[in-house]
C-alpha cells in the first residue's frame, strides 16, 4: 500500500516502468527517481537477465508478466498502480527521469488529464537512428490524419495521467501499439483531453528490441482498424474498472 501521507501537492504518484532485459538501464533509472514518488512499479516482462533482481534491490515493486508484449507489460503494471497520478517511462534510461517533477507541474497546471512527452524535435540526432526517426514521423503523421489532431510523437513512452482516466479507456493492444492506443483514447475523450510537451531524449542503454518495419506496419494497421471500428458504449467490463472501483 502507498503511504498515508500525501507528499506531492496532495497527490500520490506512481511510476510504472515496463522492462525486458534492461539490467543496464534500470539501475540508472531507479537511482534518479525523485524522493516524492510514492510507488515505483517495475514490470519484468519475462527478462532473462537480472532486471528484476536489480529493481528489487533498489526498492521498486516488481511485477512479473510472463507473456511478452509492451502493452501486456503496461497493463499488468497499471492494474496494480495505486497512485492518483501515474508517470510512465522506459527502463533503458532514454527518457529523462529528472523531468518527472517538471512534467507533473505542467500536468497539474493544464486542463487535460493526459500529458504525453514528445521527443521531437530531437536535440541530439544521434539518440535515434534514421530509420526510427522516419518511422516515428510517418506514424505520427498517420495518427494526425486519422484522428484530426496534430501529434508530434505518437510512439512516445513517457506519459503523465490521472489513474481514474483509465476507467474511461478501451485499451486492447498487448503489443507496441499500446503506446499509440492510450493516446488515441485520451484524444477521443473530451473528459480526458490530450496535450504534448517537449522532453530531451537520449541514447538508450542495453539491447534494442524494436523491430522497425514489422512494428511500424503493425502499429499503422492497428491505428487504421481502431479508427474505423465501432467503439464500445460502456467500459464497465474493463479490467481497470473492476480493479479501481473496488478500491476505497
């Protein structure tokens, strides 16, 4: 359980980090998490290295998700999150952990319930390969055209949002498309709202798992299907609804 004393402007903060073989980066990430964060959840997505061991040593709450998948790992972690506000980032140290307080301040002063950190324009062009840069630009353009809303970084994995907004989202992807799906759900729902804010992005630590062409095509097809699929009228069957409505 989270501490009873609320330490960040009357909000409890949970950081959720999905990991697959990130022993090189997770130590750097966890060592930089601000002290005001109430809960850090590391989702070990069936790693074969010592990611879980290192995360445990540094005080994170480790959740094991044996079925691999970016979205699968995120949903496992989000279901266990207890904070009022959730911050996400990757375990490879590519997203700026020291920007959490800045992002929270922007979030609390904004009129939306979902804030996405945009990596573009890249300050350091060496932080992302040319094919990843092109792929991100094309997918962001596709999302902008499909959903009539300009999006700079549809694939960003660093977000800040209030936990209760998950009750109003229909999140089905278990793969890389989860990153774009959660943004789409926020954009579509006026009660949630969506904004982007720039962050500094750096080189990742450890192996690269992204498969640019395969993941890119799958993400594009997912966006198209989601755009033209009829939306469910009720989210009462969502696992987030079942989980959070049981909490006091």
